[in-house]
């Protein structure tokens, strides 16, 4: 328990870290609608253009666990400032890039900055607010930023690309980052795990970062190279070997990067599994929708972005209700309800026609998915941190973010593979391009709906209500 009492500036600190977190989430999707413009401007090849996305995803997903634990050991405020600095400078370089190599390299550094910022924001909230209703409210606000960030990214990407140019999807981060860096030192309180050794577990950090990086890279490349390609198989085997080695090493080392005892909290483990499946469904949903409205309905980047306003707005409006329900009845039923709504939205999308309209064929799905995101994202975040002490707040935050990012990469890879395979087959049998693409996207939506449905089962079976009640009782007595 924090004997120093509540931080009087905790709500200002929450506002700052939420703004920074929103930037990192935004940059996952804001680039999507600008890719054609970037490709024309910098003369990217078709295969090379994906690296604008992949470079960010690899370092973001690969370094999250290390970034979260670094905050525990070196100081969460310190690492937050380091992450925002890296992210802001890399954003500036991205906008100024005059060649493909510079842009991809800057996106790689930007992903590293995001991997430090994202878990730091969550662990700062965890250590600033005591467990209970107030922390749940704070996590509800944080969850609203995360849940709406991906959808808002598509909207902002379309607006900025159309009216200011693709460079501004990166430039917009610079003044925001500068403002956060100016205000955070006087508002955010420093915290670290006092009883954890200051020495890094170098072997553990190297193996898990290498393993997750290879895993994200392999599954990002699989739709292009093929899942049966020898390079894909070798990369997946190498990733698995490094992750298995990491787990074995953590049982032996004196000061492990990830103490495996954290998984004794079964609710935490269950929440991370739900987070993985939620991440897969979110990323794949936005990926498929963006392709459908642009390639089949021929919407402009701006109009594509505007369609996602229904989802982003719904998440923001419903987040307060989600947080209130989670506090009143617990994370498990709200989380399950969210995954049910997400699944319903994906099934709605699976009915997409070749000549679709936004109001009739898409709006209902956008709204369902917005409700589902709010009801799932927030209780997952709360459950993944329930019962975690201050000394492991960064680790728990890094775990949840890693689960969601790796899930997202896998979800997009699977959806892309299914959609491309189906469309290619239909084109070879004489179908029109629009019909083939629509059928491919629809089938992929069915597959993603299945992934989301698995999240319903995981929420009900793995998140334990009685354990959460016990944690709350122990916290109240502490």
C-alpha cells in the first residue's frame, strides 16, 4: 500500500500519460490510409511499402516486455520521458524523410519509443492510484484512449493526408510530445521497485526481445512469403526456441526479467489470453475494413477515416459505463459481454456485399464493435493488473501490451492470408475483382469472428471472479 497517501496531482498525471499513450496507439493505424501517398512520394516498391507498418510493429511488440521491466527497475517516470523523447524525435525524422531507408529506420526507432511509453503509462497509473474504484476509473479513461486510438488513427490519417500531406501524420506527434515532456517532470511522480535488483537480466532480456521480434517479423511476412515458406518456418522455429529458452532461464536466474511467480495470479494470466485474442480481432477488423471500403467501395482516404468515427466515438461515450459496470459487477461478465459484441460486429461485417452502402451494410457493425471495444478493453486492463504489487507494475503492463501487440500482428497476418487466398482462387475461376475481393474479406471476417468467440470462452473460463474478490478483500485490509 502507498503510505505516502494519494498523489494530489494524480489526475493531471493521468491526463498526460493518456495523451502519450494515445499517440503510440494512433501511430499503429494512422499510417494505413497514407501508404499510397507515401509510396508515390518516396518511390517505394509494393513489397517494400509494408515495411512502413512492419518496422514499427516489430520494435513496438518486441521491446514491450523489456520496456515495462526497465520502468520497474530504473524508474517509471524516467523511462516514460525517455520513451516520449525517442518517439517524438523519430516522428520528426519520419516526416522529414526523403528516402525509403530513412523512413523505415525512423519508424523502427519510433516503435522502440512506443514500446517504452506504452507500458510506462499503465504502470504509472497502477502505482499512482490505489487498487479499487478510483484506479478503475483511471484505467477506464486510459482504456478509452486505447480503444478509440486505433479507430481515430484511420480518421486522422485520412484528414491529415488529404489536407496537409502524409508528412503531417508524423509531424503532429512532435508538438504533442514536446508539451508532454515540458509538463511531465513537474506532474508525474517517480516510482520504482525498491526491492528489485538494479542489475538487468541481460540474457533474459536478449532472448525474449529476440524471440518476440522474430515472431512478429515472421507472422507479418507470412502473408507475402507464405506460411509454408522455408524462411517463415525457420523464423517461427527460431522465435519459439528463444522464447522457450527465456522461460527456462527465468527459473534459474537470481533477478529475473520476468518472475514466473506473477502467473500464480490466474486472473492475470487469463486476462492476458483474452487481451491476445482481443488484439487479434481489433487489428484484423480495422485492417479488413480499411481494405474493403477503399478497394471495393472506392472510398477516398478521408471518407475511409470518417467511417471509423462511429467506432471511435462509441468507445469514448461507452467507456464510463464499462468502467462503472466493471467496478460494480467485476471484470469477467463485462469482458465477456464485450467479446460477444465484438463477435457480433464481425459477423455483421461478414455479410458485406459487393455494392454496399455505409448506412445499411457497415454502420451497425461499427457501432457493435465500438460497444464491444469499450466493454472488453477496459476490464481486460483492470483484470491484468489486479493483485499486482507496485514492484511488478511495469512487468504486468508490459505483458498485457505484448499480448495485445503480438495478437494484433497474428490477427492481421491470418486475416490477410485468408482474404488473399480466397480472392486469388476466385479470380482464377473467372470472378470479377470486386466480387473476389469482397468474398475474400467476408471469409476473413468469419475467421476473425471465430478468434473473437474464443475470447468469450477465455473470459468466462479463465478469469476467476472469486480470485478477484479475494484480491479486493486483501487490498482493503492492507
